C-alpha cells in the first residue's frame, strides 16, 4: 500500500481509486479506536451506536480482534468510517481541539464498554488530548522560591527519565547519575539477538511522550532505546545527566537533613554530592544473576549473560548452549536456532506462552496511513491498547482457596491452562517426544507468561536443537555435564538466567537515620510503602520499587508515571510546609505491606510454590502489584500526610 493516497479537492466527489485506497487502509485498521477518533474530530457522535460498541469479552489466551465486534458490525463500521474519512478530506479537516467533558465521556464510554466513573480521571490522563495531566501543578518558584533544594535521580532508564522530566517541569534543580554511557537502562544494556518488547508497543509509552509511528507491533530493542533517547533530548534532560558514574553509597545526615552520595566515575575518581532528596530509579532487572553451578569459572569457551551480550559475538556455525527458558532465552533461542551448528537448551521449568500471532509483525501500512490521516487516531489507539490490557488476565490468576490441584489455582485458571495446553499439543503434534517437556507443571501466571507466535516451537523442533531437562551437574572446560552423566561440549554458553530482581538497591550502601542501613532494615526482604517510601530513610523515594511490577495486565511505564507523580506531590509538601524531611511512618509501611502480602497470596504467583523471580529468598512475593491499575492510580494521587512524619 502506498504511504499516501489520492485526495479529494473541495467540491469534487471522491474517485473510485481514492475510495478503494481508503477502504484498503480501513481493512487493516483497529476499528473501535478509529470510530472514537472520528467521532472526536468530526463531533459526530452518531458514529458511536450501541450495535458498534465493542463487547470486550474477558481476555483469556489472546486478545479478541476488534474488541469482539461481530462481522456484521465490523462491516457497518467500515462503511461509516469510509464516509467520514471522505468527509474529512472534502472539508480539509486535519486538526481538532479536545472535546468537551460530556463528549469525551461519551466516547470513552463507547470505547470501554462503560468504564466506571472512577476510571475517567485516569483515562483522561492517559489520553492527554489537551494537556499533560501528569505535569506538576506547581513550580518551585511558586511554592518556595528562596529554598535551597536539590534532587538526585539515580538511573536514567525509563523511570529515571520520567522523574527527570517532571523535575524539569517543576523547576527543581536536579542531577541524574547514570552508570552507563547513555540513557535507556535495561533497553540500553540488553541487546541480545531477538530482544524486543512483550507489551504492545503503543501501550508501552509514556502519556507525556506519545509516538504516532511505531514501526512494530512489539518493537525491537533499538526502537525502544531510541524512543527513550529521544525523550532525553526532546525533554531537555541530557544536560542534567552524568554518564559513566555510579553511586557507591548514600548516607543521610540527620542534623543537616541532607543526603551525602559517594560517586565514582569510569576512571575511578571519587566525589561527594549533597542533596535534599534522592529518587532511586535503578530498576528491578539490571543486576545479572548467574546460577550456582560447580565449575562455572572453568569453561574455556565464550560465556555470556544475556544482558551483557558482546556486540562482536558471532554464533554462526558455533555449538551453543542456552541455560534457562525464561523471557530472554525465549527470544534468543528462535533468533539463533537457524545460525548455529548445534543448540542445546537447558530447561528447569517450561514457560507458559500466550498466543500472539502479530508478535513479530510490523504496524501495517494502512494503520500508519490512518495515523497520519486522522488527527488523534494514534492517541485513541494507544488508549485502546491501554484499556484492553488494563485488567488483562487478572480474573484468570486469582486463586480460589477451595480449589484442589497443583497445576491451577482456580476454575478460571484451569480453563486458561487447558486452552494453553491445547495450543501446545497442536504445536508439538509432530514431536510427541517434546510435548511432556514443554507443558509446565505449575499454574498459568505463577511465573512470567511469554509471547508466542510459533517461533519457540519451531526453534525447539529444529534439527540442530536439543531441549535438555536433566539438571545441570557442573560446568567443565569443554561444556556442561548433566545429572545423568552426559557431557555436552559447546563453544558458547549463554546464561539466560535472569537477575537479582529482589535485591533492591543492593549495589549501593544506603544509610538512614541513626546509622541503620537499608540492608539491615530490610534483612533480605525489600518492602516500601506504595513501593516508594521506607521508614528511617527520609526524603528517599523509589520508582519501580518493591511490589510495583505487573504480571498479566498493564504497562510498568504506567506504574512509574504514577510513582513519579506521587513523589512530585511529596516534594511539593516538603517545600510548601517548609519541612526539611518527610518520612513514612512505620505503621503505614507495615499495614500497606501486610495487605499487599495477603493479596499476593491470593494470586497464582503467590499461591503456587514454583520458584520465580517474583519471590525473594524468603519466599515472599516482593516484586508484584496484585491489584488493579486503578487502585495504584488512586493511591498515588496525593500523599496522606497522616502516614508521614514531617521534620
């Protein structure tokens, strides 16, 4: 399809070629958000009839196309859309103002199937049609023009950039400390073969930095890295970032209400930096974890962790072993299976996979054309992706205490499991020897569920691939030995073994009031109030902190935005109240985490005893948020001052 189509001049009727070209694009379109965009731009709410309202059946194994619209409804929608597109062209409509609140609510009601009124502020925030709704409603000059107040942000990944952007908007002086040579965090560090998103691309973007022309349905690593780099430039953040610098310690000086940060640059030069507040945005998935295997240092070939893939590493024609079958391995194995001379995949637990036919597909030419043609269509499409995944598969991973059985946690979870098993049986019908190995022995949702478009099965069935489920006994000079005594000689070992996800801030010695360190206070069990605040550590704020990871719904960028907006409100309180320190009360901290623990115990990832990176060494789910996105949104709008001590 061409990138542009013939256009209608004012007063002329559309040609058959023009109509055919537009209809070809419409055939590729996501119809519900296109109807919403056209209603918004034209003001014609008659497009939003009840028979065209997407029924939005619960998400199970895969997203239902077009929100579940019937074939008849889809055909009628396409006819109406064509008429309206021709009208827009004839009247040269290429822009629109934000609709009034009544119109906006009508469009949102149509698109969401009648979302509760409680959702409207959140959804308006995500749309950002007329304003950046997450921007601070204050500036330092307004609330404390004479106050000396500096903020240090640790990390320039996605969360750190969100924090830096909001600080920039507020006018607060700040500096970002970044250990790498560029921004991007995990999207800068991970460049292994096949690395890409497993969240739909438009939903994996900030409300304040929406992008209309993502090239892929699930973008490759370079596209996300470039998106984050673009934010750092467009939002004037880069001049605040000190690259190739690490924070070795952060110590709170109670008398002066200052944090003293010890820094070290790439040349080993040290420096002390003082500030009034610290925002940690170090992420959960950046400290590589290697398995505790005897002889791991004896291998004479090339050994790499998936997160530190050397650019010069060429596996063409090599004998390669991949240890692990989690998210990274799931992308690496299909990417290299056809290049290597042999591929041995060592598996402890098989992954559950979600059928996603478009996982490696590009955004269609028709969609990209319509994004250009229809003002705000890209925003409504992002909104649509956000909404249909907002609750996602949460209903299918709630545990039923009365349910009996090891492989599921409820009747709904068992139904999901049966559907996923049926897909695996179909994929491996020609390899019955592999089927028992690829069906997980734990409930869906207990571990991270991965996107599947058939390439994993194809890679495992490749003539050069061997899936090994025998436990690894050791690493030798020449390769890997398994518990059955077999030796597997290889040239390259890839450790796709994940990260020390639960060891929050473990690389920094953080010391709070009365000399207590964060490591002492947590004692191997990281917690935070709202995933943000920790008692005894005033003016220390976490983004993407403990228990703010999402499993089967939403996007972590939404959680980061919520946390950053909450932190900005905390900083406003500090300035407005002329307080030196803001510290979470232990009672609030304990009560919050008690409720979170109870809720996580009722989810598949908490109810199951399978090991996962969601749990820390004490067996507690320290990573995941068990509730709806709406609940986190509501809890992070403004700080409840009764839960804090102001000094």
